[in-house]
C-alpha cells in the first residue's frame, strides 16, 4: 500500500510542479489578450449580472440544466475554498514575503479568463446521463470538441490521481487539527468525515447543490466577518501592511524578526502558485460543477466562473493575508520554527527537504501550520 501512496504522491508532485504553473500562467495571459481584457473592462457588469441578480425580486433561472446557476457556483467554490485559502496563503507570505500577495492578485485576475473559457466549453459540450442530469467538463469537450478521446481519458486519470492525494491531504489535516486541539482520535475524525461526505454524495448532484448553496455562503460570511474584526482591531497597521504588499512585490525584503527574508523571484513564485492553486483556474475541476447549471447560454454561466475566482482569491484569500500581515504573526512564527525546529522535525519529519519539491508544497503547508497549532496546545497544557 505504501508503494501505491508513494507513486500517487510522485505523480501528483509532477502535475503540480513548475511546468503546470508556467502553462497556466501563460495560458491566462494569452486568454486575457485574446478576449480583450474583458474581466477588467466589464468587471462591474459581471458582478451585476451574477451576484447582483441574487438580490433581484425577479430572480429566475432560464434554460436547461440540473442545478441553478448559484448552486453550480457554490458547488465549485466548495471545492476551491479550504486549505489553500486558509493555510496556503500564510505559507506564501512566510516564504515569498508580503509581496507574494500582489502577485497572487495579478495571477487571479488573469486566471479569470481561463475559468471563463472552461465554463463556456463545459456548457457547450455537456450531455445528459441516464438519470436525466446534465454532466460535462474537460473530458467531455476534449472528446467531443477536439475529438481526442485519448486526451480525455488521460485527463480523467490525472484528475483522479490529483483528487485522491488532495482529499487525503485535507482529511489528514482535519484529523490532525482535531487531535491536537480536542484530542479526538484520527480514526473517529475519519469515520465522521466519511459518513458526512457519503450522506451528501450519495444523493447525487442535486443534493450536493442544495447542500452547498446553504453551507458555502454561511461559511464564507462567517470567515470574512471574523477576518474583518481582526483587521479592524489592528487598524493602525493597515497602511504599513498595504505598503509592504506593493513595495516588496518589486523589491527584495530583508530578514526581520522570525522572517528569513525573500527575493523578488520568491515573491512571484509563491504568489503565482497561490493565485493559481487556490481557485484552480485552468485545472478543469470547476467546469464539472458548472456543466450542470441551468442557463440559456454558455457565456452567461461563464460569468459565474469569473465571480468564483473573485470570491475565492480576491476576497477570501485576501482576508487571510490581511489577518496574517496585520497581526504580525508571519514574523513571530518564523522565530518559533527556528527555536523548536528539532521538535518539529522529530514529530513531522524534515519539512525543509519537502519544501524543495514543488509537488509537496501543500503537504508541507499542512505540516508546518499543524506543527504551530500542536506546539501552542502543548504549551497551554504545560
């Protein structure tokens, strides 16, 4: 079994390495130019045509589909909002400096064109399954649009491997946090997660949509509200925080406190990685959810794809970044890592070596911040 897990991790590491980063970044730039910078020119129209209609008394979903446009959005957001937004952003700041947030914003804005194109193709080439539900995604438009079934099969296999390792990583992080903070055995956490996931998944895409349209808005609202409270409590640091984001996006930052310093290259590398990984633009996961949406035109649903990135990266990731920067925790935690590095290595392995492999960034993030939480719990208990 260990050999299988090692093989999955190795393949996942390659898929999430620099080649994919470069491909997605270049693809976002190309699509942005090809579409005439539409996400900048029509940004407020896009918000009005999507989120704005949520508050309209004449709110109706026209066309064919299985889920409402909002349910499709929340289903996609439920897949992207999570570890990358809460854990990944602090790691990007620790290794890339405050300037990484600027590059995260830039690549997210460019990635909107990728997500827009993905969703349009998913709607255009979707089909009905035996249950009468609309299904689609990259495998469908590769097979039907490009007539390349071998590529569709390769994508499906690659996505299956990536989802497997991502799900294991997130479940492991959840179990580790529950054990460290509430002393809940990992076996119990695993069984609870399995049962809750089964209840939702077994009901099919309709139950999934009904569940996410209630959970995701509540989850996002609570997180944003809590983040704003923390930032407001540290309002005196807001000017310096914003200055650091823009200044160190184009200049190296020297070591300060527990922060080891960063170069422009590191700021770009970590910012771009976080901007792409957090919203999964160009990865092909969101179109699978959007393909089931009720809509009368592919472009109309494509606008919801743009909003998805806005919510995930521009709003939620930014909330996390502002909390980390305004509280100064990004400096203090670096000092803790140096002071207790031997303890962390003994408990979690030599995470410094893992950081050199791009495919282990997410796993490293979980290990690093789980180490912080565990250390705090041990100190309070002592």
